C-alpha cells in the first residue's frame, strides 16, 4: 500500500532534473528522443526510473541487447502519449487491477466513463510499439514495448520487473 501511495505522490509531484532529462535523451536515438519528449511528465519520470533501475543491475547482457532494453525502458509507455490521461484515471486503473479479471473485462468492454481508462491501459503497449516502429526503431525494441505487460523473452521479463517496481 505504501508503494502505491508513493507512486501517487510521484505522479502528482513528478519532477525531472535537467540532468535526468539529458541522461534519458543521451540513451536514445534522435527519433526515439522525440517519442520520449512527447510523453507526459509523470510518464517521463516513470520511464527514467525504470531505465535507471535496469542500468544499475548487471544483467550480463550483450551490449546491443542492453542498448535495446534501455531504449524500450524509456519508451515502454509512449503509447499513452496518444491520449490524454487524467490523474483519477491513472489511480482507477491501478486500483481496478486488483479486482477479478472478469470484472475488469466487463468494464473495459462497456461504454462508460470507466471503460476508457481500461481500454487505454490495455492498448497503450500496442500503440507504443506502433509509434516505435514508425520512428524506425528495430523490431526487438518494438517487441519489448508491445509485450512489456506480458513478456515472452528474458529482456521482456527484465523490463516488466523494473516497470512493476516503479
């Protein structure tokens, strides 16, 4: 519970030091930096935290895989930039995920004020992968973004774990 309260606080008061922003942009090719900068401030802060936590751990990865993983970490939620997400919607999605999956599925399929945040949450990974592909990023990065909630690879599991801790 404390973790979620801290996460809520960071979403409201998310700040990014210029050095954090430079660090993120320096890990991205120019077309990916544009995607990163289009994200909301809370999404940028979250992405930097996820990428920094990955960078701190020695995963014994080849340099190219580590590079792809860092780019995916900084862009994994870039699909959310395609829509405006209000704070209450973010909180609602986090809370409703503790409900039975069948309830979430019914709410998402509906056409109410409670459906849209769930649809965004379900689809943002696909949207992000599409944006990454259009930006010319390689297929491994696009796959990591697409599967960051349901990974099928070692790199995907690393990204998911880091994402779930921030």
